[in-house]
C-alpha cells in the first residue's frame, strides 16, 4: 500500500497546549499537504509544503518536512477546543493522485 | 464562489436501486475527484477527471459509474450496490497538478440496505 502512516493515532490535550502530529510516507513526492476533517464531513486544506522546502508556517500551524526520512510533522500551537478534529497528511507525485495517511484524531479539552 | 457542493447530503438505497450523487464547483478548477471514506479511515481515491476526461480509475467496481457532463459538474451513478459500499462519498476539485491543494465538498453519506 502507498498509504502513509500517522502517529499518534489519537491525541488528547488541554486548551493552550501544543499538539504535534507526525506523518511518514513511502514514495517520492512533489509536495505534502495537511488536511483537517471535523466529524466525518468534508476535509479542509490547511497547508502545503513542497519537496524542496523544509519548514512552513501558517498562523498557529508549523509544518516540517524531511525528505531523507520520508516524514513530516504538523505542530499546532496554543490549541483551542475548536481544533478538535481528525488531521490527515497527503502526498502526491507527478499525478493527480493524492494519497492520504491514516490520520490523527485530536481532542482538545477546554 | 470558492465551494464544492454535493447533493444529496444523505442517501439511503436498496441493493437494487439506481441513484446518482452530484457535485458542482464554480472555481474554474480543471480536475475533479471522487473519494470514498469509511468510518475512522482516510479517504480513498476512486476517480479523477482532468479537463472533463477520466484520467484515473482506481480499479473501482463497475457498479460505480462516474460522469463529467461539463467542467463544473461531476456525477457518480450508483447501481446494484452492496452494504459494504456504505460510506461517505467526497467530491473534490483542484487547479493544476495539486499545486494548491484540493477543495473538498461536504460529502454524501450513503447507506446501502
């Protein structure tokens, strides 16, 4: 399977704490993307990092990419209850095929 | 308009029924997708249309039949489905080569009885 894996599968934290999710993938990539999904509804695109980039920021989100280890991490700083969702990494390589990782379920308690 | 819309939101059908899922986007995106998602699993790619032509079929059973009538519309025709086909069906669209990410619709939750 080309599917990536995410770690941890589930994460519970208090509001204000930071949340870190990791993603490992198996093939070469053009870019790696992170998505959020609330309650089994549509996914929302959060951030995209290209294969020649090592770190990217967007608001409270920080993404790193290590292509030598085929891994990425998503850091959400100062988390809020509204950040409670499932987070997926996804990769693509020279096609329209976007392959999703297994996902991390994040629970942020008020 | 920066949304992908899907209808219906929920669908219950029997194994002998024929139904269709509909998807629409007005962002001028040239690629449209169907994904299937089972509970607590990641989305799995089913089909990709690029410039209204089917470019990827992930070995999906023929009881699922995609159609792209024009650049804004994408349908998924369902016939003789099985209970294990019950899932959330997500439509999505993107600009060129996924460079900016994919815009997903809210999905159609399908239950096959």
